[in-house]
């Protein structure tokens, strides 16, 4: 599978500031890919596998990165909870299997 190259323009003074903070082009590119992958995963634009690939990481490592950044790997919504609760109540009342 091929690779698409995207260009990013930074004001020179911003790039120099980043350089002085220890970001060379390679480190900055890696960071940008990881941050973009985190954001796009959190916005549900990319699956876990695609986001991990964008970040240049294994799924397990990307899941750790998600955790370190406070982004849930799986979102369990209130709606999911209500559906699960209704299913449990059905089983407990003996309605399941009818």
C-alpha cells in the first residue's frame, strides 16, 4: 500500500522555537502523526487499527497512548447502559428465550 505525503507550513520562528525545544523534523513529524491519530480516533473518524497505523504504532501501543491521553478505547454510552440494563431485566424476569 502506498503513502501519501502531506505538506505542513510553519512560520520559521515557530519551527525554530520547536527546534530549541528538541523537535527535529523527524520527531515533529512523529508527534504530529500521533496527535492527529489521537484526535481522529476520538472523533470517530478512524478505527483503532487505522489510527494506530497513522500513529506508526501497534494497536496495543496505541491503546496505551489513548489511555495516557485520557481517551477511552471503547465508549460506553448511557444509551448502551440502558440497553444492557433492559436486557438484564428481561433475563431476570424470565422473558428471555420466549
